[in-house]
């Protein structure tokens, strides 16, 4: 299990007085926060569980903080805006051994929380309320979010982590403090829910989803579908560069090489309906394209690691290695590929100008071009890796 928490808070800071803290990030929710606090405290009293309701307010312009305090919540003012910041502050201040995060906009039912604790007692590390498996009140979730945004992000994170997530953007979830501490999200805004799922999946935490009802919001949401949707997509891509780029690139290169072999050694043309497909050309595109994507993947993973968004992995270890000459290795491959392509070109030219074009001149021509372009791409990749590893050896205290 990869451990990674840039700013892990110290144990002593939290007197473990209570069983459960209900943590409500709040920004201008005067219409609903009062009722959320009442529901939470009501359920704690009913269930006999020792707990508290914490409202982390981000300098709301309305009477949210006052109303929440009036209903018995512990109100914490977090000056810096952002749901992620409010969450981190709440975990630092919480006195509960278990912390349940929920929105304070009245869209979740905080008067029935047992469904979140039972799976934890049964060994789950985190419980997420799945709205898409629950009952969504008409008007509670825009069509685009319900049938495009949420399913798409959930599927993407499921594919990246190879662990099923059905509602990664859900605003209600529960876990022991130690798990939140390990999954400590770095993003400050609405990306934090996706980030937590990505890390939980990558670190093989046992995540259980329970169906929850989702009610219509009385006031305007703080979430802007396009800007926040883009921020979440960007976060997932940067955090998962290795999966999205590296493995896709390796797949492209593999398919490209197979196409080149089929196109040169095997049948030059493959009839596809009335069209005669020439695999050698697909190879000439896929191999150099794959190498370019590979370089992008290395860069994205590197910067994700340096920005603390992604844990160290084989890419970072290769680039930052003090023993393996990464620059020289990739440069060697590049120069060899380039030279081989050039040699094949010279051979073809010599043949062409003497005995005439050899039988599979087209295929061989495509192979030599692929080798030359792939070689150049690898040489560029070598310099990229060289620069990155230079910055590691000279500037990053924890690298290798
Ligand atoms: N403290 C704090 N809470 C926020 C911020 N943005 C949103 N929230 C709270 O996070 C929850 C979810 O936000 P909401 O606007 O409902 O977004 P949506 O549920 O994704 O449409 C609500 O309880 C908001 O009050 C913020 O910048 N700071
Ligand atoms: Mg909401």
C-alpha cells in the first residue's frame, strides 16, 4: 500500500473524546444549515452515540455560522475558501474517532446515519452514500450531472483504480480519522471528493457504497458545472497520468510494432471490405505517436508527484534513479532507432538507384520512416527525462 500524506497532522492534536464527528462544510447556507445540524444532533441523541456536529464556515456572507451555532453545532471559521480546505480544517478540529462528511445544503438526510456506521463496524475503511443507487428527488440533480458527469467520473476512477465506485462526487461519506489522515486530500475545491476516491482505490481501501436519498437544493449551488467539472477532470488526468498516458502509450507502441511486422513480414495488404488496409502505415503513426504520449505521461506523472498530487511510482523511480543512467538509456534507444532508420533509407536509395525498388519497398520505406521519427521522439524524450532528473538530483530533498 503506497502511503503518501504531505501534511499529516500530529496525533497529540486530537483528544479522542467522541465516537463520531459530523463534519459540515458550509458556505452561505443559512436556509438549510440549521436543519442539518438539528438532524445530525437529533440522530446522535437517538442513537446514543457520543458525537458532535462541526460546521466549517468559510466566511459566509449570510447568517449560516450564527444559525449553526444556535442549533448547537461547533462552528469553526476557516478563512480560506474551498470545500477541500474546509474539510481538512474540519478533520483537524474534529474530536470524533470516526468522521462523517456531509453537505449542509439540505440535500442529504442526516437523520438516518446508521447505514454509514454498520459497514465500518464490519471492516470497511470508508462508506460513501451513492445517490445514483438511491432515490433522487425531481430537480435535485441536473440531467447532465446525473447521466453524464457523475457516471463518467465514477467510471473513469473505477477504471483507473480497478475498484468499483458508483458516485465519486457524492457529498456524504464516512471513515475513521486514520483513514482520512492517510487519504489527506490536497486539492482545495470540489476535486477533493474525486481525489479521496482515487487515493482510496489506489491504496486498496475497502470502500462500501450505500444507497442514499438525494433532495433538491433550496438555494443556488456553489458548484459551477463547467469550471468545477473541468477542475475535477484535470485533477483526475494529472493524478492518473500513468494510467491514462503511460499505459495507453505502451498499448499504442505495441499495436504499432505488431502492425509494422504484419505489414512487412506478413501480407502487405489486408482486404477490409472493398478497402485494402496497409498495416505498415498504422505502425508508422502509432509507434512515434505512442512515444510522444509516453513522454507526456512521464512529464504529467512527474509533475503530479512533484506537486504532491500523485505518489512515487516506477516512472518517478526511473527518472530520479541515482544508479540507472535514465538519460543515456533513452538517448541510446533513440540514436539506435534513428541510425537504423537512416541505414534502411540509404539501403533503399541504393537499391532504387541500381537494381530498382526491392519487392517490399513500400513496407521497408514505412519501417525506416517509423524508425527515424521514433528515434527523434526518443531523443527528445531523453532530454526531457534528463532535465527532470537533473532537477531531482539538485533540488528535491526526498528523491532517491
Ligand atoms: N466551507 C466551504 N464550504 C463549501 C464551499 N463550497 C461549497 N461548500 C459547501 O459544500 C457543500 C456542497 O456544495 P454545493 O454548492 O451544494 O455543491 P454541489 O452539492 O456539488 O452542487 C455545501 O454544503 C456547501 O455549503 C467552500 O468554498 N467552503
Ligand atoms: Mg449540494
